[in-house]
């Protein structure tokens, strides 16, 4: 059992730490995405700095690595079943997100975990993920704040999980679900500050010169 958990965590972290946004912009645009826009390696900054196509591809790949991490954990723990299966999947979900946020390859400075979080919850609980995605889409359409949509979707996701996941959840699973949401929200601390001061950037709006805005963590 312990071996299953350790391998699930290791595989999930390594998959999650693949910096697709950084790699795509480097290979196609010959630029370091960390020196453009917000400096973040996630899909939103890639979209602003590298174009819609690269932004969409980054989002899909970041989501896919999260889904893949949980899928691998399910495969490894399938014979164990029960609580072991659920706990292994939950740990894989957490460490895929941690890997994306703190990738060893980039000095532990990564993205905010939104796309990867969507991917892991599509594997853990598809209806939960789709419900959270619905909140994200509605909020972004109404406000054009991607960060606000991400924060509210992350905040709602654990509660959706409690009601929409059909089987009984282990204590570890519930702790991990709330932990994943808390990590994503915490990573948006600079955005929260800008939202509170009316200085956050809207989707589709012209971005001020990088020298005039605080660089995100």
C-alpha cells in the first residue's frame, strides 16, 4: 500500500512539473515566457504573450497531465480497490498540482494550477469538474476576469465534490480536495490584491507595459 502511494506521488509530481507553457513558447516563439507579461508559465499568460493557439494548447496539455497523473494512480491501485484506490488517486491529484506550481526544472516557480486542477478533477469526479468549469465560464463571460473565475471555481469545487461524487469519500480524499482548492486560491494572491484595488486585468483588454504592473509570483 505504501509503495502505491509513494509511486503515485512521484509520478504525479513529475507529470505535473512538465512546464508545457514554458516549453511551447520557447520552442515556437523562441522566448522565455517568464520574461513576458505576468511572468507566469500558465495558459493565460501564454495566451496574452504567445497567442490564442499556444494558450489553448498550453491549457489542454496542462489539463491532460493532471488527468494522466490521476489515471496512472488508478491503474496502479486498481487491484487494491477501496480506500487505497481513492487515497492514491487523491494524492496523485494533489501532487500533480504541486508539480505544476513548483516544478523542479524551473526553480520551483511554476503556474497557478487551474488547468492542471481541472484535469485532475475530470479524472476524480467529472461532474464536479464540469460544474466548477461552468462557474468559471459564467464568471469570465460576465466580468472578463480570468482570475476571478478561477478563484470562485476553485472555492466551489470542494463543495461540488461532496455532493456530486457518488461513492463514500475517505478522510484523506476530502482533505486533499480542500487542499487542492486552497493551493489554487493561494497562488492567486497577487490577483486578489489587484481585484480588491480595481487593478486586475480583463480578458481581451490591452495589457499595460510590464514595468507599470507588479510581477506575479
